[in-house]
């Protein structure tokens, strides 16, 4: 794997490319992740015994996942993961064919968005800024 100028090898339990802080079900896999910073995070959980992995699961919902042994998070704009054998994966929950290599890159301004204008009653617009 390579991301953010770092190269590392291993057999992780989970590799995720995360732009926001959480999965749709509310599991916080990427604490501090921001949608508006022009970066994403490569999140890696090292392989461990299943009971150890299961024991850490509540931290995904209660906080503190970044303190779990074997958890790694690298902020970047590009990442490459190379596998020893074709590995199935998913993109935003949708299954994808098995692959030997995944290259992920953030493309600034690639997705045009239409948003409501700010108004006198709501000068910052309809969106909440997260601190």
C-alpha cells in the first residue's frame, strides 16, 4: 500500500478509502474525516484474531477507534493498494469485480453541485459547518 508518501505492507483485516467520518450505518471509521478538505483517508485495520476485532467494534459507535491497536489512518489525495491475488471489493456498498490493484485519486471539482443560495434569514446558507 502507498498513500501520503508512506509505503507499507501487510495483510489487513480491512482497508477503506474514506472521505467522510462514517459509514451510512453510523459507524465512525474515520474520525476527523471531512468532506470539504480536498483529501480522503486510507484507513487500515491490521488483521488480528476475530475476538479482538469483535471486541473493538463498539468503538466504531462509541468513539475511540483511533486508539485501537492496528488502526492506521493516512490523509492523502492518492492511494494505491496492490494485492497478492485478485480480491473482491466494493465501492460505496456496491460489489465490484475482483482486482489485483486499486488506485484511488481525488479529482478536485470533478462533481458539479447545485446548492441553494444564502438568504437574509440564513446568511451562511442551509448547511451546517462542522467544527
